[in-house]
C-alpha cells in the first residue's frame, strides 16, 4: 500500500492559506494526502517550512518507510565538515516523513519514535567515527585494533528505549574501553577521545545555516560536574559501584549501546547489571523515586492545581514521567530476580510487569493507552515550531493549534478529555508512590506495650532517619493488626525480639509499606512461631519470595528444585562479577526462601508435619546435589579433577530417611573411588587421599560456613567409619572392608537410612550405584548377626543413661519416643535385609519378615506419626526444649491444631500414654540391658 492509502486521520488547518500553499508546492490534487499536507502545514509553521524546503524530495520519499537507511547511505565516506551538512539534510527529511506518518496515522507510535531513534544512533555513530578517525590521522590517537578506537556511546533515556520524541535532544554517556590500549598509552588515548567526543557533540548540535541534527546532552555521565565528556569504562564502573544513586539505576534500565564499539558497550552494560538490578526485591526504590518526583515538581514549579493550559505533558501531574517512574520503579524492585522485566521501553515494561503479576492487567493497559495519547500530544506540541518543549500553550489559540493537529476542532472538549486522562494517571501512580496516606491511627496501647515500643528507636533497624520515616507510616497498621490478633501482647513482644535482631530496616519497612499483606504475615509469625520469627530476622530477604508469584504454587519436588538451583548457580557463575563465593551466597538466598516457604505453609496449615518433613528433605537434597559438583569444579581449578571415578555424598539419619524438620542438621558421609589413580592432575596436584579429604572439607565449608547471606546447614560427619577419628572421606574399598569386618551394630543400623544425595566426578553415577549395591550387601550379610537385638538393647540403655527427656513435652529422646522407635525400625530393616529407609517403611518391613506382629507394627507407626507431628511442629516454634509458657497461646494453638488435641492437658496425657505404650512394645523386642564392660 502507498503512503496515501494508509492514511487513517488528518489534522485540521487553522491557517488554510498556508496549508493550500503547501499542497500547491507539491502539485497535489484533492485526496487524503492533500488533506494531510494541508492540515500539517496549516497548523505548524515548522512543518510548512520543511514541506517547502523538501518539495522536490517528498513525493518520492513518501514511498519508502526505510527513510533513515536511505537518507544516510554512503555517509561513512564523508569528511567531518561534509558529514555535518549531510546529516542536517537527513534530519529535515526524517523529521518531515515521521511527522506526516504520525499525523496521518500511517505509522504507530513505536515506528515514529523508532525512526527518530534510529536516526540518532546513526548520526552519533557516524560523527564519533569521523572524529576518531581524524584524531588517528593526526597521530593523536595510539594505534589499536579495537572498533572505533574503543569508544562507544550509550543512548540513555528515551533514546535508549527507542522512544525519542519529535524534537528531542539525545542523552548520551560516552566511554572508552581502556583495555584497547597499552597502559602507557591510555592517557594519550583518553585525551584524543575526549576531543573526538566534543567534536561529535558539536557536529550534531551546533546550529548552522543548515539547521542542527540533535541537541546533545552529555550530563548523565558519572559525576558530570568534574569529569570530562569521555571517561574509561573502568572509571565509570568504579563510580557506580561506590556512589551510584537510585536515579542512575533507573536511567540504566533504558541504557543501550548505540554507537561506536557496540561490543565494548554491551560488555560494559553486562558488568553494570549488579548495580542496576539488585539481588533482593528493592522496595526502598519507591521512596527514592517518590522523593525525586516531588523534587522535580518543586524545582519546575509544577505542583498545585492541575490545569490543561500550560501543563507540562512530561513532568506535570499525570504526565509521561509519572508513567515512566511507575514502570521503572517496579522494574527496579523486581528486575534483579526476574530478567523478563528488564525491558527498555515503557509499553513493553508495563506489559511484562502485568504478565508477572506486579501490576494489575487492567491498570497496565489503561496506563499504556494514556501513555500513547500523552506521547502523541507531546509530539504535536513540538511539531508547531520544532521547540524542545513539553508544555501545552497557555493561551486558547495555542491550545486550539494542538487540538487541530490532533484532528479535533473543539479545543475545549479536547482539553476536558485530556484533563480527565491526566487526573486518572495521577490517581493510579500516586496510589503506588504514596500508598500510606490516610493510614489508620494507632490503637490504644497498654503500659506494657508502650514500654516495648519505647525501646524501638534504639534498635539498629531504626537508627537512620529514613528508616524512622518509613516505619512511622507503617507503625499504625502494624500495631492495629497485632491488637486484632488473639494474643496481642505476645505478638508485640515477639515482634520486638524480631525487630531487635534486624541489622537494617529501610528495605524491609519499604517492603511492608508497598505490600500490606506482609504485615499480616509477620504478625501471624510473631504471634505464633518465635523460631520462625528469629529465622526471618536473620534472613529478612526471604520475604522477597512471598511476593515472587510462586510462593503458594504447588511444591516443585526434588527435580524441580534441583533444576532451579542449578540455573541460579550457573547464572551466578557466568555473571561478570560472579564466581564461586557469589554462587555460595546465591545458594543461601535461594535455600533460605524455600526454607521459609515450608515453614509458612506449615504454620498456615497448607501442609502438615509429614509433608513438611519431605519438603525440607527435598530442599536439602537439592542444595547438596547442586553445590557438591560446583565445589568440585572450583576445587579442580586449583588441584585438577577428582582422581579416579569421583565421589558421592551419602545422606544419613533423618536426611537419608527424608524426615527433616525446621531445625535439622545434615548427617553426611563421603565415599570415593580412586580407581587406581595416584592423585590429581592440576596446577597444584594432590595425592588421592588428601585430595578427597580436602574436597570434602571444601564441601562442608560450602554448606555450613557463614557468609554474608548466613549459612545453609550445620553438617555432622560423625557417622563416617571410625567417627571423629576416621578420615572425612572414605575410599569405597575401605568402606566395604570396615562395614563387613569392623563396624558396630549401631553403624549397620545407621546404614539402613543411607542414601546417595550428591555426586561429582568422571564416573560418579556408576559409583553411586555401586555404593547402593554395597549397602544392600551389608544389610543382607550382617543383618542375620545374632548380636543385633542384644546390641540394640545395650544401645538403648546407653542412650537413656546419657540423656534424659528434655522436659515433659519431649517427643524425640527417651524411652518410647521417636529415637527409640527409629532404632527398632532400623533393626527391623537390617534383620530383614530390606533397603527401605523411612521409619514407617522399616516397621512394615519388620512386619513382613515376621519380626513384629501386625498389631505392634501398626501401633508403633501410629505413635511415631503422633510424636513426629508434635516434634516437627515444636521445632518450627522454637529451637529449644518445648516450653508451653515460652511459646505462648499462639504457639499452643498451633500445636493443638497439628496434634488434634483438644487442650494441653489432653495433649500431655496422650503423649505420656503413647510413649509408655511404645516403650512396652519396644521392651518386648529389645529389653534394656546393662552396658557390657
């Protein structure tokens, strides 16, 4: 279709004579194109002048949408002086073409702004290269193989997003890759590239007899008041890492390598990602953006009553910047965790935010519609006289011109509709930036509560003025929620404990302010589960996961978790500022979020203690399975790959049985096979045995060492052969010999729960199969030993003598309790030679083998389930001995719900009766015997 056939709207000529003159200059007859030309020239003196100037070019030029490519073809060969003239001619033609395509509805907004942005990119690139080449010809620039002398321009703002407005200036940051030059040449290169940058800006922005190309603004560069117009990439990175501010982070959302050495520019932007995109949800950015908006309004005098006449469509209330800030701030909040939100353009950013649940779909689409209309109006304001202004005229006649360019003859009706749109945008965006206005007053407080609150100002989280400011806004709602809870004093005391442990508060308080539903969750946790509140205080970033959209999704299972963590680790290791230590931090953040999710789901009754046990085990499996090979790869860089077949990690105890609770540590054993290899082959080779010993220590460190993100798990290696005296890693041949000839019965019992959870090495999968086959061999060979049950009886006696039940609510340690039932179940699996690992499955194996009666197996299984619910639920509430007074009424209610008891007295009676019954049943099989001397 021709240009004329695609016209869908036409402006109105307020100066018909001027419009008719333009039509006549082009020799047009009546029709849509003539109407478009008449309306454009009749309401815009600037466009009328362009039409007269380019009357010979325009009829043929309209037939080609690729106007930028055609009008700048061959410019690479021009001298800097000739280039300036040629670019000004290209600018006139592109400006005329885009204006007519915009006014006639021939191009959508994205194509209009895209053409203007493409011209800016092309002009900057040509001018930079021309002046860099001139410096090189003069012998002022050292020789380099780098593209364009290593210099590159980052298009910022609307240029970076390919959203340039009609008379826009262009915001650039010009940098150079210092590694393109030898250290001794960098200062000389810097001086030459600074001159080239200044000349590039002059080529584009100086007003000559031929006009100008683009007004060029270089002030977005780091510390613009004291730095030259071109600095090195290293200097820029150092500035942003040390001093970068939120507005600069927001600016780099749109940043794009647009000219010069594009690859160097893209490399710089990749290295800058950690500055722009924070690893945690960054709700503090809301306050920063809100403060910035208010400063802009105050500086420009744009506050007060909203009036269409003279309104600034960019910076005024309800204007373009409001929508951009709304979008960019949301992107800053979540883009560090979700790369799909890192889009440069405003429309794309809003749609991505809506797709991920950060903005309601209807709000996003409404803002997009308003944004498009605002941009159309902005273009028409600028088309009148090619002025870089965003303000509507103050006089009725001027407003009538803008309405006429929009095809509207009734300027008053047009203004009324615009006023409604501006008001609506302001309402939508202001609710986001200032959500706490009109917050409820704080409830009446007891003297005890007031005493608690009085301590808060001395806590680390509330030391900064900004933290205090945000907290004052959320405090009434927080206190109101606590007052409405069943146990307000307890909840307040627990929140006080939580608050006292927080190292800082701005991010978390901002998170609460932007997401009030989290206040309800924190009150619930503080009122019910002090241990979970303590976990949250140590790892407040886990609240990010609650908002990530998948917090209440179905459990992904061990395979899904493993894939997710593997992806997190791979991304971190590949990142420019990544590496092994960063990967350990990333693994901790990831695991903490999932650990917190399990606890919240259990607390809220979405899962029970049995499901929580499996989920905690899945999480531990995925963590060890992902980190062991990563640790091995890092270790191999120094010492070479694991010699021989590799190593496997056995999960023992509760991990092997897949029955972990909120406070479980991990019992692990490492088994390796050198396959005859004497040692590793690397920069610092090691003999085989110390190689695997040191690799095992590295794995323990990876799991248990505290980093900036805390620790993953406590690790216990005492179940390895010979316990604390034995090597931390055991060769498979030694392991087999030990198990078959030296191991005690308790070690065979422990082996019934062993399970391969991680592997690393050339043939570790086959080694894992061999270890499992060996486990079965030990069980079937040693299980028939007549000493199993006598040894079990002696073990029970030793355990009971060494440790008494820790209070009246102890469910794990003591006669007839979990550990006692577990030991009998393990003895059943060992004697039956069965590979099952979980307690209930082992009891069933004992029944099938005739070692337990069906009644005894059933009763022990039922008692174990009841004790597990009490124990696992108690570990969510506290990491100490279960004390009903200490956990308070909220915790008590949770335990009663989980155990199905009507009250504490009933729960106590049931616990005592079940433990006594289990003790009788176990005593019948393995009566406690005096330890052998």
